[in-house]
C-alpha cells in the first residue's frame, strides 16, 4: 500500500507538467492549423519525453489524454470524440501503441540503469568496508590496552604492539628482531623457553602462565601471559602472546595472605575463633581456630546445625533458642554453652556476634567464639574451696571484700583480692600501700564512690580501675559493690567484688582488632571488585540506572551518559530482537534474577560493542522491591572471534565445494560413459519395442519387456545424474545416520570408468552389519572419491605388477567405523609422511596440495581422524575412523 501511494506521489508532478505541455502543444497546433498526423507526432514526442521521468502510470494517462485531444480537436468534425475519417483511425491506433510501448521500454531502461548503479554502489561500499575493517583490526592490535608479542620458534620478536613496548619502556623498533627472553628475569628464562616449546608442540592450543617481566629501567612487573601457536606464512609456526598486567593483583594477594596468617595466629594464641553466618542464604564461614575448638575437619561445610550437634545435651535447648531468637529478631547475641566432644571431654564456649549488612543488603552475623574452659574450671574450683563466699562468687566469679569506709581498711578480703593487688595472704596493708597499687588516674573515681556511698546510704556501684603490680604489669579490675548500713543508721561498710577483666579486655581489643581486620579485608575485596575487568551496576524500582562502577571507561562506556536510562534505551538491538527484550522486561517486572543477557550497544565514540550482564533483585527489610544489582562484561572480542570463526567455516565449505566440482571435472569421461550406456540401451530397446509393435500380430509381451528395460535403464541414468548433482550441489551440511558401505557403493558407481580407463582392478572387503554413523553423505563421498583418485594416480607409473585398489570397511578396537583405501603404487616417502595431510603440501607437479587437507578437515568435523598407515610392500594405505551414531549405540 505504501509503495502504491509513493508511486502516485511521484506520478502526480509528471502528469501535471505533462498535461500543461500537451495543452501548450494543442494550442500551438490549433493556431498553426497543423495536420492531424503532425499533431499526433508532436503529442508522441511529449509523451515519450515525460516518460523519462520514470512513472509508467503518468505516461499512460498522458497517452490517453493525448488521444482524447486528437479525437476532440483535430479529427473532423471538430469538438467531438468521434473519428469520422477512416484514414485518421490508423494514426490514432499507431500513436497509442507507439506511446505505450515506448513508455514501457524507457521505464525498463531506467530500471536497469538504476539497478546497475545500485549494484556498483554496493560493490564500492563492500570494498570500503573491507579496507575499514582491516584498518580497525590493525588499530586494535596497535592500541589495545594489553601487551601483544608475536615471536617465532626461536624466540625472536616478530612484532609487538605499541602499548606493549611502551609498558616495558621500549620503542617497538628496540624489541622487534630481538630475543623475547631479554624482557624476562634471568632465573625465569628457562621457564619461558619451556612454555614456548609446549605451545609449539601443540599448535592451536592456548596456554596461560604467570611470570615477571623486566622493564627497560630495571623495574619488574607481574604479567599473566596467554599464548597460542599457529602456522604463519610458508607454513612456519609462530607464537602469539597476550600479556595482562597483574602486578597490583599479586601485591593484593600477598598482602591478603599475610593478613590472614596474622589473624590465624592471633586466634590460635587467644583460643578465639571467628565466624560469619548469612541469615539470608544460610552460608557460613569458620576460621581455622573455630574448627579446632569444635574438633571438626576444616573440609566440613560449617552450619548452625553443627553447633547444635556438638553442644552438650543439657545446653542444646538454650543454644537453639538463642539462634532462633537471633534469626527472628535480627539482633546481636551473646551466650555461653558447653560442647560435648567425640572423646567425651567438655569445653566451655563464650560466643558473641554482631548483626551486619552486606554490600548486597543481606543480613549477616559476624562474631567470635572463645574457648573459656580453663576459666570455667578455675571458677568451679574456687567455688568449692570458698563456699562461704558463694553469693559474691555467684555475682562475679572473682575475689570478694568488705571495706571500712571510716577506718579506710579492708574488714575482709579474699585470697583472690590479695592476688589481684599482689599482696601476700593475710598480709597487713596500710591505706597508703593500697593507694600505691591503684593507678593514679583511677584514685579519684574510687574516692567518689566512697563519698556517694556515705552520703546516699544506699545504692549499688559498678566501676572499673587499674592495679599497678610490683613487676610493672597492669591489671584491669571491674568492681561491683553495695552499701552496708549499721544499726545506727549510718554506712559502715561497702561489700563487693573485684573482677580481673584484663583478659576479657585484651580479648575485646583482639576481637575489635579482628573485626577491624575483617573490615579491612572486606574493603580490599571491594577494591578488588572495583578494579576488576567487569563493572558493577545498580538500577532503581523503575529499572533506570542509578549506579555504575567508575571503571566502565575500560570498556569505552561513559558512565554519566547512561545514568537514568533503562537498559532497553541503552541497547541498540531492541528492534532487531523484540522477543528477547519482551522476555527480559517480563522477568524484571516479575522481580526474578537473570543471567547472561547479551545485547549490543555503542561505546562513547559510537563504535558497536557487545555486553553480557547478569542481575539480581534486592529488597528492603519489609520486602519492598528496591531495584536490581548486577555485573556486566564487555564480550565484544568474544563475539568478534565467533563471527570470524563462522566466516572461516564458510570459507572452508566454499573450498570443499570447489574441490568437489574440480573432482567432477576430472570424472567427466566416467560420468559421460555412465550416462551414455543406459541411454544407448534405451534407444536399442525402444527400436525393439517398435519392431514388436509393428508386426501384423503385435507381440505385446515382448514389447512390454522392452518397455520395462527402458524404464530400468532410465532409472540407472537418473541415479548417475542424481549422484553428480548431489556432489555439485552447494548447500548446508546435513548430518544424518549413514551406512558407510552404501556411501562406498555410490562412490564406486562414479569412479568405475576411471578405474577401467587406468587399467585398475577394484577389490572391496566391506564388513556387513556395521553400525551407522552420523555424517553428511556428500562430504564423505568427497573424501572417499579423493582417496580413490589419489590411489589411481599413484599407480599410473606401475608396469611390473597388477594395479589393484582395495577398499575395506571394518570396526576398530574402540568400536569406531573404519574405512581404508589401499593402493600398490609408488607409496609415500618417509620424510613426507608427517606432512602429506598438511595444507598446500603436494608431491604432484601440478597439484595444489589441498585435497587431503580438505579430507582431513571433513573427517575431523565428523569427530574422526584421517591418517596414513605404513604398510609392508609397495603402495600406501589411507584410512579414517568415525564414531558410531549415539542413537544407534543406545
């Protein structure tokens, strides 16, 4: 419909101007009293002239308008649409036919000229695109932010990109032609030689290693080298090496290892193990010391259930309640419990955890578990030996005392108090001695407690102070006291306890240091994520970008330009792949995670790039949807490599087709003979049939037999043509289940004439009931024909023995279907045996050396292997083995 409207729009101006011109011509002819034929000729010129503008519809309309004007103005009688003079009628008819035919021919000519112009433009554009692509890939090699080296098998640098040379402080000319070993440490050069040698031993196989390189100024950097060997010009192997600078990553790894070692040693000394537990995903982490405390194998997957299983039966209920309460209320927890270990021993554990929120918004408990078994045993022993202090020991599990607020002396002090202050048991000490043991900064606090006790006569006091020991050490004390009022209503004593919290304070400091180290480690991991090759992103509830990590510039993406845009506005393939984006948006609306969405966009300079992205929705504590967080990767290089591989496969298919057509050219005589034979038989049988039918009493039975023979010969000729057309056909590979013996029989039908003309006898040993294979019939026929023709050519010079070609099919030890072609010709020289299957290698004077190489590619594409078998006596054997069809095996 649009094309019709467009055609009418183009026809309108042509018809308008043509009508005006016809009017002018009509007036001129009327004025000049022009003859009818002259006027018709003038109209014809106008119609043909305006047909050059390209619209056949307008030209036809002008033609009709001109005929009407002729009939109306110039055919007598005037001003009627009838033609009275019979001589004018042929002129009108001729005018109509010539104008219509002329208009059509002119339009056809314009179309062909336009098509030729478009084809020339496309050809010129293709050449320009090819040149642009070559320049682009050369620019990528030169300016890619990675080091690229190309070295030969001797280790000489053939080429290096500008970035790589600059990173090492050299100009390209300084490295080209030099040994690549000069940029490595002396002690690493043997390792590098070994790596390059391994690449050369396995052409096409990628290898990766980490090694240090030396800059021109003597500084050292760590690189990760990815290398692959390939065959270059003149079939010479070269090694292409891509180097990634991982210096900072190595430093980060070493620093992290040192930090983890220090943390593990600190935990071992303090008998404190750290743990984390993700309340959302259920994932847990235990330090090495935690596994040791629980006497579990470090390879065991940690989980809260393991804690409950190791807990003493009497404490399991309280431990489970603590864990359930922490999960339900999502708050810090602290508790003590006992472990019943497999050897029957009991451990006392003090566990404390804090609720944190991860970077992805998940709730996580981070804490420490301390083995306090020794402390608990000491407290139990003290409780048994000092039963009369049960209340004080119940409060603090430490020394108890009674202080005379007026006499300023201990009324009573337990042995534990003496130990805390460093006094000898039952030693008489003065107030000055006591004050000398208290840290000067803490004395005012103790005096204030005593003053408040006397003034208020009630209350419970808790305070901390430090004791200065005779050996210079410091002990931290936590004291709890309450007032004792005498019968006179005045305060007489303070009774309380002193608790040594030095170890707890140290443990708290260690725990805080541990948490700080964990936070530092978390920051290091966050920094590592920020400096990785991928970039992080975040979108809001409306799916618009709210955050991009800063290093998106490494992919050529300008982060500020993408802020506030949904992903489908960033992509450039929404209209090309609407179904993909419809499904993606449906997943986003359903708040489902997604993985490996690949789309095309452009970088900040407008060049197309491909991005793979994955994301996961996140919610607040109430379950409200907040948006998505995820990671994206620039996979342009991978996509380009896949496209290049597809082009290579297409080129290989084209080359295989050319080879088949060439082979058919060589088999022209055989094909002609195979077709002529049934054709001659058809003619002979047809003559016989006519003879049988031409008798006075037609012999219908004999005529029927002749017709049946004609049909059989026609089918035979048709089969030959079918085989030839199949080989000449250029189409997609069709993998179907095949019987290799049937493929061999098709080939024999095509090469029989070649065997006869070269005086070669064919012998076949085809094993019956072989398993089917999965393959393309035409390509496998091409392989067998090539091997047979090579065998025939190899026996051309043989005159002293029978020229015999043997085709064998069998099943090898691995269960593969195997086909071998053996000749008794000149054989293959021992020096050429390893190269005979390589591309462009040939022993023929006029050969291209691609036949066997293409055969090898076809066999390998079918999952098999083509090889040459050494045999006793003259000649050579080429064989290939293909795996069984899996459905046939099952």
